[in-house]
């Protein structure tokens, strides 16, 4: 093997070696994000960073290496949940009929509301400081709802006179009165009733 081949092989090997640590770091970050989401969802008050690290089975230094502050962790969890809702609308439409997709999306919205339980104080402080833009999040969620509404209206299974704002307001009302976790059955019943109201009136 000549010097050029040796150098090329070494470079490829080094590049491969670089990719593995980065891939491991990405997987570790995703795992920590999933655990933090679960802890925030089940907590009545904001859990400590140490409690989240303990639940994830890692040292506090590892958690801080991926998320240097509580705010950075809350922001990551929040943005991840919003992304799941926005991309979830399109994904659900690819898997389910529009009405079923809307009903499933409502459940995802409830999951997002539940996630806020254990990070509400930090989240509100970040919104007040401008670190998280509430208006942008609202616009993204309304776009997601509109995507499903338009598909349902075109298919004739969802009313065309209902707006994304109508649905968002209804969902916030339902989950404010019966917040998850703990009130899933009551919230589910109201969501089913909401879906009944979204279907066009039968003719004849």
C-alpha cells in the first residue's frame, strides 16, 4: 500500500472514529430528553436537575454536559414537544383518515400540556424574558391543526366552518378543567364530544 493509500485509509478510519462518539452523544442526549420529558410530566412541582439525572441513571455532570442549565433543558423539552405536534399532524394524516388523525392529535396535545407540569415556573419565566416566543409556538400549533382540518374538510368528514383557533381554544379549556395526568378519562370523553361537534351534520 503506497503512502497515499495509507493516508486515505487513516483519514477514513479517523472520520469513522469521529462519527461514533458524535452518534453516541446524540443518542445520550435523546435519552436524557426522553427521561426529562417523563419526569416533567409526572411531577407536581419542578424536579431538580439532580433528580432528573438520577432518573436517567447518569451523573449530574453528564446531564449538565448536554444541558448546561435548567433553562436549556426546559427549552429542549418544550421545542421537542412542539416539533412532535407540528410534524405529527402530517405524519398522522399519512397513517390515518383525517377525523381519526385529528382525534389522535388531540391526545398528543394533551401529552404536551402534561409535560408542562414539572417545568411551568421556568417555562413562564423564559416566555416572559423572550427566550421562548409564545406567539411563534401558537402559530406553529395552529398551522398543524389547520393541516388536519383542511384534509378533513376536503374529504367531507370535518366541518369547513370550524377554525384552528376554535379547536385550540376548546382543547385548552378541556385540559385546563381536566389536566393530565390524572384526568385522562374525563378529558377523553370531552375530546370525543368535541369530535362529534366537528363532524358535518348528516343530511336528510
